């Protein structure tokens, strides 16, 4: 009931308390002042100036009064809605529909939460903070035990990360350890050195220096090609375009290695190894030489528009680097926090709805409704049963009926009578055994 009253008050606020009228009156005042200034400048006569200002007083005063009246209406509507909102939020806290406070899925896994926080700090380059957090979060254990855990990680030579010009492939982060051991293993200099290398190269990319990233991609070309990655070519392509634009744009020394001639030399030295996969793009880059004097009007103008190219290639580099470490491109803690922030408004709306109907939160293992996340946060296919409104699981997989409609297996069993069922979305009927499980 409180929610319905609040919605009505919100509609009233939208209808009456609008700033558009105030803005329109302000625009009228500005138009009057602008016209008066133009008239005074044209006349260049003190008598005309005095007469114009005298005529301007009453219209401006009426305009200011109108703006004030409009703001009073807006203020009155906001105060009234604020009182209704305060009344709605101060209802009995014991009303049914609140979150199940006795169920916390992560209560039994504090080490996993600590590991996610520590890994996020490492990924952000906060190595000192991460070490202090890990030391505080884990029970004290002998130094020999910690050294033994660190030795379980595959070694990565420190020399391979101190010089961006001679990088090596980062060894994948091992996840076969227990949660407590994994937390200790995050203190490994190997893992920290890998992230230090990543941030060193990202810093170079931010300064429009591509060579460290190109050298890293070239030294790891076998792993990248096995993954189907085009990172090395994209970096070389951007380097070609960056040289092509010349000293006036890239700020590099005006030498034969820079400018169009330098780009041509660079292409001859580096593009040969990419011909079997990127011959079309190489041809386009080469043909752009003909249109160099009028490139913005050429068919290749979109290729040489690199306003966002460095940010995009930095994101691709981060994704590939973390992938070779066996990690996701985004911090899991960041993704979880962002997804929670997206879902929170819908959750609060749902709770207000069920409070108004005096119902209870009935699920403890999952959300009571589907939360739509951006495509960048969808990592695998999911299916929410249109009948039960619950996400399918390995124990309750989705099944497709002969008519083409899909629902969860448990929903099919509930609507079936014996071995027969009637589709809830069309007139077709069939046998339960004809439903086929879908593997997503």
C-alpha cells in the first residue's frame, strides 16, 4: 500500500514540479536582455540607452516573478514527495518480504573473499597493500611453510620482467592449491613481477609507445596464435599508422625511420610474417600511400582514424596477458561489485513490491528475478525457465519440447500428468520422453 502511495506522489511530482517552465521563463529574460543590448549598441546614444533600460524593467521583473513562482511549485512538490518517501521508508522493519538474513552463501568461505580482494589489489598494482592485507588476513604460519608454497608456483625469471624489450610468456597461475594456500601463494614475487611487467607495458602504451607491447607479443607469438589472437598484428598495424602520420602527430624525431618512408620500411620488415592471415589489411595499408596527400577524403580514412586505437589495443593486451596467466581480463571483485550495483535497484523495487503484498522472500539459493547484465559481464549461456522464473542448473537442466518451446525439467514434470503434458505456451501436447535436454 505504501508503495502505491509513493508511486502516485511520484507521478504528481513529475506532472507538476517541472523545471521546464522555469527554464522557458529564464530564456525569455535572456532574449529580452540580448535584444536590449543589441539595440543599445546600434544606437550608441545615451538617451536611447536610458529609454531602453526603463522599458526593460517591467518585463524583466515579470519574468523573474514567473521564475520564482515556478520554483515555488517545484519546491512544494519536492517537499511533499520527500515526506511521502520518508513515511514509506519508516515502516515496520519486521514486515514480511525482507531479505533472508540467516542465509549468507559466502559466510563459510571467508578465505575465498580474501583471495578475491588480494588478487584485485595485485591486478591494480597495489603490491604493498596486497602483501599487508594477505599478512593480516591469514593465520600466522612458519616462514618455511610460506616459502614451500611459493615454490609450488612455476618460476618466472625476474630478468624476464625487468626489461620490457625482452619479455617472456607469464606462467599460468596455479589453482590446484587449497584456498588458504592460494592466499599465501599470492605473495609470490613471481606473480607480482608478472603484474609489474603488465603495468610497465600499459604505461608505455599510455605514452603512445608501442615497441614494448610489440616485443612482448612477438616473444609470446606461439601462445597467442594458438589462442587465435591477432594482438601482434594489431600492434604492428598501429605502429605503421603511427609512423605514417609523421612527426607532426606522433612527436617522434624527424628521421628517415619516421613518416611515410619510415612506415614503408617498417611494413617491409614486419608485415611479411602476417601475409597468410592478414593480406587484405596489409594491402589496404599499402594502398593508402597513394592517398597520403588527401587521406581524410580517401576510402581508407576509417583505418587511419586512431582516436580510440591505443585504448582498444591496451584493453586487448590486458586481456591476452591475463589469459596467459590463467586469469580473466577483469578483476572478479570488480565484476561482482558492479553486477551487484546493477542488481540492487531492482532488488529494492522487488522488496518494496512484496512488502506491499505482505509476502515473504522464499528463495535462499538465488535471486527471485532475472537481472540483466551488460554483455561484457555475461561469460556463459544461462537460461531462466519462463514457468518457474528460476535459472536452470545441472540438476535441473533446460529441455526443449517438440513444439520448440523450452522450459526447465522440473517445470515440465510439474505440468505433466503421468507421461503426457500440455505445452503452457501453445496448444500442442506430447509425451514427456520426447523432451530433449539442451546443453548450453
